[in-house]
C-alpha cells in the first residue's frame, strides 16, 4: 500500500475581518505588479527572467558548500554509518519514501548498536527469531523459505530448514522455538516417502542435525529419527566399486547416480564419514562405519592426486578419479580436506592414514595453490587446471582458515596457524572491499604489478547465498587466539546481513549483486544453512564461554552440527 500523495503547498486560512483585509491588499498588489510587468518591453522581460534563472542555478550549486560551512564542515545529512569502534562502514542510502512491503531492507540504515558481548548475542538471537518468523508463517514444515514471495521451495520435502536449525535453537537458548520444532519432528516428520534425496546433503543436514540435537538434549526422539534416516540412506553404497551413488530413494530403498553421469563428486562421498561413524558408535551396528571407511580407504590408494590434492569427480562403477587435471579447494572438493582432519580428531587422533593424507594435502596447497595478490599482497588459494594456475577463489574456500587453526590447536605444525591468519585476512577483505560489505560467491585476485585493486568480481559471480564459511573460520580463530578483531569482523558481517538481506515480513534472502548497495537484487531464497550454520557460528563467535560447545569435546560436521569427540577407549 503506497503512502498518500504529498501536497506541495501550504494552505493558510485566516478568519475574521483581518482575513478580508489581507486578501484585498494582496489582490491590489498583484494587479499593480502585473501592470508594471506588462509595461516592460519583451527584451527587458527576457533579460530579467534570464537573470533570475541564472541566480537560482548558482544558488542551488553553492548550497552544499554554504551549508557545510555554516555547520562546521559537517553535512546535515548522514553520509556514512559509524561503527561502534569509530571505524567507517559502508555508505548507506537515505530512503526517499517508505519501502514497499516485504522488500529487502537494503534501504534502511542499520541502527547503531553497542558492541558489548551481551548485546551482540541478542542481535544474533533477534536475527534468528526474525528468520524463524518468516519460516514459521510462510514455509512451516517445508524445506526452504522464499521470503520475498512469502512462500516456500521444496528440495526433498523433509523440512530441511527446521531440522538444520534444531541445535542452533538449543545453543541460542530459544526454548520456545525449539519446543514447537520438536513437536513437528515428533508428529509430522516421516522418512517413509517415495522421494529421491541427495546422499551428501541429507547426511550432513538431516542425519547430522538429528545426531547433534540428540547429543545436546539427550532426547531419544532425535536418535530414533537419526537411525531411521541413516538406514534408509545405506542403499547408496550398493555399487560395483563401493563408492556411493549420489541419490537415494528413501521410500523404495533404491539408489542411482545423476541422470547425466555415473560420477559422484569427491567432496560428497568423502564428507559423510563423521555422521555414519557416529551412528555406528551409538547403535553398535558396524555397517555404517564400514561403508564410509571403505570409501576413505579407496580414495587414499587412488592415483591421480597432485601432491595430496584430489580431482573433483570419482566414478561409481570403476572407483577411479575422472575429469582429472583440475585441483581446487572450492566446490566439489572442499570438505574432503576438512573431513580428513576432523575424522582424525573425532576418533581420538589414532587413525594415522587420515592425518598423513591431511598433512600431505596442506603441503600440496602451499606448493601448488598458494599465491599473493597485487597490490595488497593478500594470500589466497587459487586453482590448477591442467597445469595452468588460475587466481580464482570460491567463498567456500574460506573454511580453510578455521580448519588449519583447528589442526594447529590439536598439535599440528605452528605454521598452519600462521597461514590460517593470513587467509582469514583475505576472506575478510572479500567482504569489506564490496560495496555492501558482503562477499561474492567467487572472486579473482589480481597478480600483475601495477594492479589497482586486489580483487575482481565477474558479473556472474556477484551473488551472496548467506554462506557461513568466513564466520565459521572467524569463530575458530577467535576461540584459539582471543584476538577481538575477529569478533569485530564478524560483527560487521552481521550488520551487513541485517542491512542488505533482511526482509521486513520475516526471513533473510540471498542476493544477486554485492556490488550494488542501492538494489542488491534479492533472489527470494533463504538457504537452510543460514540458520543451521551462519547464525550459529556468529553466536559462538560472540560468546565468551569457551565451554559452550567446547572444541576439545566436539567436532563440527560440515553443516555446523557438533558431534562428540570419542573417548580414547573407543
């Protein structure tokens, strides 16, 4: 609903005799002036009009300078938002009229917030409540919220956002929201459905989310549901090579590769181990751990690696790498490296093969993928394609600083922490150098001498999906260093999320253009990992309680669901 039209005049109504006198005098003066004007020649009238117009234009042009001088060199309109520590943040646009209903909140200035720990935690809770409000009202029980259109989208039809957010609500202390979600899991969630699900995504989001919530709450409801979905995913491993298919029909008990290929991605088949290993520990049924351990054993032995770096695809029939020659820490390979370290930690640091593969991979990154940008000298992780280096870095790669820091915390070489800090700075710059303060999905770094800026972003890569990787690594770096700059960086990112992605009716939306602060172009989708990961890591980053999900007791899966580190006797 648009606001009423503005009136561009002021009506003055004076009552009584004085009013009549005022109107009669005004009418006489109008007639006198008009008579004198008509007596002037056409040339005289033209010169007078030209002079008046010129004076008006000069006056308008000089107004900002005069106003600034009169106010002590400070504009009467706010030009930049001031952060709590005095540093200048991104410019903001002053709205000319109230925003349309349910438009993204990018036109509204983020209110100044005190930077105290308690306040920051409450701002995260408020963001979660706002996201939950939209999900509950427009997408309850469905996979993902579409906040702009006040609707939902389905991927598997299993309430992905709700399950992904269970342990986040518990950690944030949102008991009322947790209880209503638990009631839905108890009465509505059924896996006996004729639907294809992706093995990797359903493992990290659903199985991981249920197992984590069971450990945090002790509520057997979540363990029972975890057992159910875990057993229904097992047909994926019935392949000639024992490398699992990508898709499973959890109702029919059948599995298959994608329609267009018989390959699976390496990251997907090697990033389900934490969850299935834990399921074996809880159920004492060895089939789960045996299946995923066989995958790791085969990948360990395969040829086609580059100094420990793996290709992106593996064939489910032959068990061999395919599309060889491309090496990245971005999409389709990223969490392979993460789960090498985290399985080693989960199992009590006893599985030497996992540690060896991880250490070799880190050295492979240093040798083949690590470079510095120009002119700022930012350390970044690029890609290699058939022997050629590309300065392309996915935002997904920003998991690496946190993983390196976690390894150093667990006794691995100290230079891993040094590299973690350098890469953390780079990931932060991927945010702060954008006009919205939000990182694009992919960046390219300049390496040529004389470059003006370190980071370039192609038009097709300017979207932001509310991803968690950078705030995830900020959480790890703060936990291990206590350097408050990591908290401040996370605070700036949270402010940008609130400013450019928040939807007034509830929820947050991914955006298409992080370079356009006036209209970042909402995509009308709130990914489940925004609640499952991004807000959870921000809350843990701002918390001063190292015992809140202790990193000496839990290891996070790649969807930010904490699972316990096994006792040494296991």
